């Protein structure tokens, strides 16, 4: 659970202690040794061409669970940029009342997520699509019906990725890390397009990179209809997750 810090709109969480250290979820042991990683007690296949979940993302899951606990009416959840399905499965295994639609741009990732859903017997509550952000849900009738959107989009700038973070691309897809010139290209689209799917009072939660909180707050404020962003911090006090409630309305973003 998170608690309010001494700064308005910022929460200090019990999540990971580093802003970005490339701390991958560890490999499993014992009966689940045939999997590739364990994220929040969920054994996962990852495989080549699919990003391994990072421990930093636990904070995003914890923030989503906090809102589900506070608002039991949350039922319909979208997980965008799902990777191997770590977030969707961590949420689904902890809340039997929600139904999750997960999506990823890469078919390789969507296929791995589907296998992980089957591994845990959650096919009746977690469905997986492939597509570019919300276009993955075209024709599913989800517009205006989603209670919570959670996403871990790419947030490393192209220049930084090509230099100090180039090692991330050796075995994992560039699309999972490259957030454009300033690291926020996908976040801009996410904030702009999410209101078409959220119910009034619904939540948008997403992870972002170290030092990006001011830009994120400005993007959310610019998209009229959202309440001011609330940030969750790691144990070092670095904001890493944004949460914004959609009030409703049809103001242009």
C-alpha cells in the first residue's frame, strides 16, 4: 500500500528502491523451473524477442491494486504494452472479480502472454489482442466502459537508448524501450486516447522514467477532463508511476 508523502500529489510507495537499474524479475526455482522469470509470485514464460519484466513495475501493480481495494466496483481493466503479461496476470491472480483485456504491439509478445494466461488457467478472465495501443481493441465495444487502464509504455529516449542503454537491445525488442526523442511519445498518445475508453471516474495508471514527472503532469493537465496527476514514488522518493482519474467530458485534448 502507498502512503502520502510530504509533497502534494506525490505518494511514497513500498515498491522498488531504484529508479532504473535494469533489475529483471528473477528466474524461478523449484516446481516452476520451466518458466523464465517470476514477477510478484507469478511464474512467466518470456522467450526471445519479448522483454523480461522489471522489478520496478511492481510499484505500478501495487498502485492498481490499491485502487481496486478502495473501489470494489472496478471490473473492466485494460493492460497496454503488456509484454509477457506480467501486469495482467499479477492483477488477475490477486482479484478474481476483474476482467482484463491485454494488448501489445508485437505479436511475439501477445503470443507469449496468451501462453502465460493458459499456464495459470486464466483464459476466462484475461484475453489478449495484438495492435498499436487502443487500436488493438477495435470492434470489442469497450469505448466508455473501462474502469481502469494500466500501462508500462516505452520511456527511454532514443538517444539514450542508442548510447548508455544499448545493451537492452541485445536480446529484447527495441519497441519495448524506445519512447521517442524525449521518452514520452507513447505516453502522449496514451493520455490523449484513454478518455475514449474510460468511464467517468475511471483511472489511468502508467509507469514512466526517472525525472519525467513534470512533463507527465503537464501532459495530463493539458488533456482536459482528467483530475491532476498523483505520483507514486519508490523508496528513494523518485516518482515512477502516474495515476489520473477521468472526470468525464468531451473537451479537446
